C-alpha cells in the first residue's frame, strides 16, 4: 500500500517497453506534495537507475527520458499551481 510517507513507494514490474529507446509509454499519477523536492517516478534495473519525473532544485517539475543509450532529453514544466 502507498501511505504517502517518506520512503513509501509503489512498484510495477515487467514493463519491458520502458527499457527500449523510442517506445511510447505514459505514466499518470496525482500528487499533493508537501514540499517540492525529490524524485517522484524512477525507472530502475539491475545496472542503472533513471529518475524520469522529479522536482528540480527550484521546485519545477522535470520529466526525463532516454533518447538513445546514454543520452537523455529533459523537459521542465514552466509553472506549477
């Protein structure tokens, strides 16, 4: 269960398309952050860990995706309500 406290998490396994570059996918979640810091969604494997949705140091929301092996594209939200 997801409690929303520090250290709580949800895990989904078997999402093979996320490990293949240039495959479409979507992630949907509702959040109500008490602070705008930290990683919200992380893609991990035995050998690597990639934060794909996180808050930047200035509190902006940043999405990141692999475009090629070792190459990433980041998009920062211009405003948060």
